[in-house]
């Protein structure tokens, strides 16, 4: 195994393959940046649905649209920052 293809487990700190999702030593599930990216995509979808609902309706549905936009913005920023943190953690563990 080359140096670039190993990372350190988040639980037992043993060297494992970079492709491993579960540590063979302790069984700990390793974090995946794919889930954070999926949250950001769901957030964009919530914004794209919530904005027209908020703009073209009246009453309580308008407030639900605004809430959808706010939740979408939170998911986009949260998913993006989580993705960046996971990438930084993986690169730090690869050293």
C-alpha cells in the first residue's frame, strides 16, 4: 500500500485503506463526505421549491415557502461546511 492510499481510523488511530468505510480493527464507521454533499443538494432543492411557493401564494402557504427557503439555505451552508470539514479531516488523517 502506498502512503497516499492510507488514512488513520477516527477511533483506534490505526492505518487503514483510504477506501475503507469500516475499520477492520475496531469496526468504526468512517465519515463520508458524500453525505454532506447530499445534504447540500437537498438544500438547493428546498430553495428551488420554497421560493416559488413563497413568491406566488398568499397566507400560511407563503410562510411555509419562506420556511422552506430558510431550511434550504441552512442545509446548503451546513452541508457545504460539513463537506469541507470532512475533506480537511481526511487530508489531515492521510499525513
